[in-house]
C-alpha cells in the first residue's frame, strides 16, 4: 500500500495490488513542474520509466537529464517527448495511458542520443521505441501539435526557440544565442516590482511577507500601521505592547517572543530583558545556577566572551567549581549586583573525544 | 558519499540517521543540542508526520548499532516555512527529539556557526553519511573531504537551477568526492583552529551523482539559518501556545 496507485484498493483491505501492473486505477492532475505546459493535464502511474508516482518522477535522474539535454537544442520536441514518459497522458474515460508515437520516440533518440554519449551518459534504458505504437494504427498515441510550447514554466523561451532557465532572464548575461533573454528587462515589463534604489525585481507577493528580499530590506518597511500601544510583528500584524514577550505567542509567526532575552549592545555583556516593549537590565540579589542555565539556554548555545574588553571590570566572582564545568557562566559584580556574562567556553559542541582520530593529518 | 572512506567509530559524534518504518535509514541528520537535530526539508516529503520517524545516534554500522548507539523518537518536525520543493530552496528542517540524548564520546552535538561566519572558499571541510557510494549503499559511515566553492563558480555548473544565498557549494570540479542519495540532511563540517568542528552545510542536492559528469554538491547554508534555528528552539522550548 505504499504506492499511491494502490491505496484505493488497499482501503478495501483485501485486494492484492501490484503497482507495476499496467492497469492504472485512476487519473491524477499533473503536478510535475517540468511538464506543466502540456496539451493534457491528467496522468497516471506507473509511467513509461517505471516510476510509481509523480514524486518519484520529480526526484528521478531523468527529470534532471532531459531539461539539461533540451539546452543543447538537439531536438525541438524533446521536452514534450520526455513528459509523455514522465507523466503519461491518462484518458479520463478509459483510464488508460496514452503512449507517445513511435516516430516521436525515434526522432528524439536519433537526434539526442549522440549528444548524451559525448558526456558519458546513456539514453534512458526503458524508453525503447518499439514498445510504442506507430501513429495511424488502431492504438492512439501522442504527437506534438504545431506550436506546442517546448519550454517548461521554469524556463524562458528565447526568440530562437531555445529554452534557458528562467532565472537567466535579465541577469546581465547573454544566454540566448540571439540575446533575447536580455531584452525588455525592466521590472514592470515582467510584471515584477522594482526594489527602490536598486535594479532588483521581486514578485509582488514577496512584499511585506516577513522575509526581506530587497537590498536595505525596503520590501519589508511601512508594512503595518499599528496604533501607539501596539508593536508590529515580523509578519506585520499588530500586537498590544503588554502582550509582547509575555511568554505566549500572539503574532501568528510568534515573533512577539523572539529576542526577549539578550545581551545589551553597548557593552555586550549585560543581561537585558525586553518586556512590554521596553528593555530592562537585569539586576538580581538571589541568583542561582538554575537561572544561569536557563538564561544561557534562552540565549541560544552560549556566547563567546569579548577578549580585551576595556574598562573597570577587574572584579570577577566566579563559581568556586567553575573549572570543573564548561559552558556559559555568570559572574555577579560586587558592588551594584549587575549581572555580567563571562563565558569561559562555548558549550561542549564540536569536539571529538575518541582517541586516534586524526590519522589523515599524518597522511598529508 | 562518492570517493570517500569508512569513518572510525566516534569520529563524527553529531552524525545521526533519520529512519522511518520499514525503510530504515532514509536521510542523515545532525545533532545540535541534547534534544534537537537538523536535517533537510525534502526528507519529509510524503512523510510529514513526526511519529513515522526515529533518530539513531552513536552508530557507525547501520546494521550493527552497537552499545554506544542511542535511539530517540521524534516529538516534532519544524520545516522551514519558505521551503520551495520545486527549486529546493530553504531546504532545512529542525527535529525535536522526544527525550534528551546522553552526551558521550560517541553522541555529542556539533557547533552552530556564529552569525555571519562562513567557510572561506577553497578551505577544506568534511561530509559524512550512509548515502550511495556510486556502486552500492554502504553499511558503514563514510567520510570525504571536500573543498568549499564560491557561489558564482558553483552557478556555472548548474544551468538548470539557481544557486541562492541559502545554499553552499563544495566538492571538486573534476574530482570524485561528492555526496549522493541517502546523504541528504547529513553534515558538512569544518574544523576551526581551536579544534572544534562547526556545521556549515546540510547535504541537499547536486548533479546526478551517478553520472561521469560531476559537479559540486549543494548544501543548505546553515549560517543563513542560525537565527531561525535558535528562534524555533526557543519558541518550542519556552513558549506555551
């Protein structure tokens, strides 16, 4: 029951289902991104390469191989042919797969196999053309219609008909042999948004989505209009100040609870807590090891100390057993009980203790 | 790992194996704290539920875990919200173990990089895993040394995909050491002068590692994600819903 094509029968509980059998049980919409431009949108599995699902197709080496081969321009309809193998057309009435015609297979193989051999690769074994019907026979088969779009959505079609990766469009490099990938490169011409002060173009959906994409992060500024007693979350929601850092998530991205415990920038070693939208330096009379450990954890995995910090910090009260423990440590200043961080060592991360682990060094 | 060699026991105490049901080993993972590990998001495609998975640590031979191994269930899986399956971008996930591990010589977390800390191009680092060796799948953990490659140089190898700042490239242009299927989620670590190892990459994708046409391996750039990782650990550790 692992194969998706078996599941309906498995649900019945007692049918033996062989996913490799040709009787595909149902058509499914095509989701393989490489093949979203086909004149049909339903497929079924197993396909003609033995893959049992679109997911398997998507991670197959053929799904990497064919787009690379398309770049060579060896055959105009290579991608169409590849997709008839990867996501074969499914007839919604008969639920049968519709194969490519033999002539299409032959043309692709004749024109592109030699290109593959140049780089030491072989034509996919189980795409033998003799298994496909001749066109005009009593079995329907697929041939490209005139004007079929050879490039997948993640490619840009040069004026010359070649496909180049969509990200090569307007990247300042001439990738199409006719240079058409560098024509009309303004953001608006491509229905994109131009980052102010730069030539970077981004999709409109990336504006104010909480992830900075423009230089100077301008796509994430002025995104929310919060009232005076509110703060803006990373995803630009507004949350009341009193709820900020109260130990509960109020922003849907939980950013109201980020960085609530930190070391103050100025000295980089004074413990501060951000509470109800204000920073407080921690000053505590009863401090104990548990609070030390909690604070270290809340700060992440520990912060290296700042060698050479100047100033009058000569006092250093260290826990009597400090030398037996490693990790982030605290010292309490003698006169105004300000908590200072002194980190002797980062945590025990990244160390290998097993003996004799560096033979390779000798080998060099 | 292509072109690697068998690792010694305890050589990579942060290396773990992400296993699922009948399939056993599916992906690599990396221990970063007593209850937290990192792997890549694409390992969970089709199997998003935490109770399908378990994490095994402290092993060298997948078939013979041995007395140093520790096995934990998975309490939660945190996939990066911006993970893009089509272009394998933001390929990272955090795994919360159901119980803390016991730190031993064979089970120990790796260091996370400091903000902005990146391995220099041309520096040498290590990749490890139980992934394909080119002719078979290994039982014993493999290791291989790879050279860090700049993003611009890396992009020149991949016409079909865009190398983004969330990625890190490593491997030899014409060499043989590379990661392969089954290594995904495993570590790319570099040794610092202090003798500590820092995690800079998680095996993510690359050229078709079976073919003779090789290109560098592409790894999730852990430095880019360190703030997100720490935020998520903080939220899942200290916040009540």
